């Protein structure tokens, strides 16, 4: 990879980091204010199959994750499968 490409990637990563920090500030603030917002935000993020599957794998392999969190992820995945099956019919 040439120097210009590395620099461009580095600049993009810095910009993504700034966007992430801003989004986290918004989510933390609004999440503390509104249970509905927090629920909708989490549902939106977990509706992405690739992200949800990766997060589920991470939780299942995390020695610090509680059984309650693991059980909640099982419930989320079952709910998504139910919705997907209903949409197929």
C-alpha cells in the first residue's frame, strides 16, 4: 500500500472516530432521558443481521458476560427469526 493510500485511510479513520464519539454522546444523553429511545436505538442496531450475529458470538465467548445478557441475546435472536419467518410467509 502506498503512502497516499495509508494517509487517506488514516484520515478516514480519524473522521469515523469523531463521528463515533459524537454519536455516543448523543446516545448516552438521550438513552438516559428516554427508555423508548434506548429501546429503539438498540433494536435498530441489532436489526442488522451481520452486526447482531457478531455481537452474539462476542457475548457468547465473553467470560465476563452474565447469563442474563446471554439469555437476552438468545431472546433477541429468536424474536428476529420470528419476524423474518412472518415476513417470508
